[in-house]
C-alpha cells in the first residue's frame, strides 16, 4: 500500500490594528516567504478569504503576542477575536510572535535598503511562520 503525503499550504497573519503582515509557505519546501500587507479597513476578511481560496490554504497561522513575562495581553485578545473571524476558512492555529517585529526590523536594516512599516509587518509574519514550520514540520 502506497501512502501519499499531501503538502499543506500555510498562510500567516501578523495582526495589527492598522495593518496585517502576511506570509505564505508550502510544507514541502518549509520556507516562509513574506507576501504582502493588508490594511485593516473593513475589507481585510474578504481579502484574506480570497487569498485562502486562490492559494488553496489549509492552515492559517495567527501570530500570538505576549508581554515580556510571557502573559497574554490586550493585543492577544485582539488576535484571538480576529482568528475567530477566520475559522470558517481553514484550520486556524496560533504561534508565539514574541520580538518578531524587532527581529524583522533588524533583518531589514541589515539589507541596507530603505523599507516601510509594512515591510516590517510582512517580514515579521514570515518569521512567525518560519517558527511554526520548524516546530511542526521539521525534516
């Protein structure tokens, strides 16, 4: 009996109050790629739903912020509420996002090219997603 292993398409969201950083990955490759940022303007759920369908997303990884003591915050509650809005689209899971914005900005600064806040958001989403891949899809 031959077993077929299906690759999974992952979408990661770094949910902010103004913007959502977005990254994508295929579990066969296990490399998170910064994708885009979506403005939080009332159209974000529709935009995400269209992306889920277009990219055949199986799992949505939502960044889960915590304070320096590792405790949930008001922003954690915001991410939880946002994740509930996505639950009909795909499996939704959380991944710790501690210090990812700082790491993202450091990476972008190291490239010695100009960048915008949105670039930090999508790079942070890629870091969150890469962490998820390494924890759940290690070779």
